[in-house]
C-alpha cells in the first residue's frame, strides 16, 4: 500500500477520498467534520497572507476507519494514522496522567490492530512552560509518556519514534501518530546527546524520541526528522540570537540527514527535497527565520507557525520529512 503526503493550500473537502489522515495548520476551523482523523494545529501561520494548510496522507484505496478509546483512526493495509485529543479540566487529571492515558490508549489500539510500531508522533499541549505541582508541564508530559512506554512494554531508549512536542496558547493535549508493522530505523545526531540520554537537569524523565527515523511503507522509504533546535551536546546555544539558533538548527538537520543517508535504501534524501514545519516562538522573528530557511533549503516547502519550543530559551524549532520510492 503506497502512500503520499500532500500539502494543499486550500482546505480539503470533508469527504475527500483516499485520505488516511491529515493535519490542518492554522487557527481557522475545518470546513465541516472530515471523514478522516484530523489533527487541527491551532497556531498562527507566519507566512504573509497564508491560508490554512492541509497536510494529508493519501493512499490508493479507501481506508477502513474506527474510533477506539477516543482515538479516531484510519487504516489502509499495514498503515495506520490516528489522532487523540484529551481536554484538561480544573478538577481533572494533570498533564502527566493525561499523557500516560493517551499513550496507553494508543498502544492498546496498535496492539489490537497488529501494527505495534509507532513511526512518527506529533504532540501539542497548552502552556508548555507553566509550573504545576512543582514541575514544568513539559517535564510532566515526558513523565507520563515514558510511563506509558514502559507499561506498554516499549523501550524508552534506542528504537523509539521520531516526534515533536510544542506548546500552544490553549487547547487540549493533542497527539497524532503514524504506525506500521515493522520497527523504524532510528537515527541519531553525532552533534547531540540522544534526547533519551539527557542528564537529570532536564527533568526526572528524559524525552522519548529519536532524532530521526527511516520507515518503510511498501515500496517506499519515508524519512522523518524530529523537532530540531539549537542544541549542541545537550546544551542550548546562541541564547537570544534567533538567526544563530536557526542556522544551528539547520546544521543539526543537515547532520541528521547525513546519518540517515548512510542507512538509506532509496539512494538518499536532500535538504531541498524535504518538506518542513518551522515553529517560531516570537512572530516578529519570522522574516529572519524564513530568510535562513530560504538560504538552506531553496524552494522546498516550508510552513512557519507560532509556537513555544520545549525549552524556554529556544526560539525556533525545525522538523522535516521526505518520501522516496525504493
């Protein structure tokens, strides 16, 4: 079952055929309730005059669909895309418990479908740097995520999915994921300490993701580069300088890409052959970030959104993906 990722500037009709799942980028609500799982990233777009962007995963035959423990999902052959959103309430469980619940439900769904391997995960939450119960909310999220991985008999080091985790101004804990029958090939960055080996200064539980992952839908190679920022070793660098942070982030993307190409079965990927999401903390920084991206990736598709990066001192984060035939 081959698939493709399509970015379109006009919203997809809710009954568009062959959609495995999609993300809607931009604060405008979707035009009707789609027949497929949709992660609505309610973040301001920072491209001048930008319309909402649908990023859709398309397959050749109409997928089967279901809802399991609040997860809307679609499956085509051995590919599955799902979305779960859990709202936070004043008297409800905190973010740690919610993230553990969400990932626990995801793992039960994947085990039940016989597709146990997470390939890529997109995580978004409100107030990522706020303090609750004496701990930053992002660190609470990491605790809950790791708890679920351990309880679901998944490793929290090594063979873990590519992922991102960003903060938004409001909204639920929102998690979208793509999964399949075979493990991903995790890729790390020699310029950085693996996120799952961060020292304790970054929280009681390290983040559970690989820097990138190669995965293999039938006849294809899919590269996911996780959210990548201005970190060398395990330390944030170029504090307060958005230009230098963007360049360092792209140096890290290039380094990860080089490592992925050493293991590629498709002949390799190029920086200008990927598509990018760029998260920018301050909207006023967008022109400078976009100028660096144009220098580094040329005319490759780049969507810029306003969001909070996982560390308060980081101003920009870059993620990318590319799909090639074998």
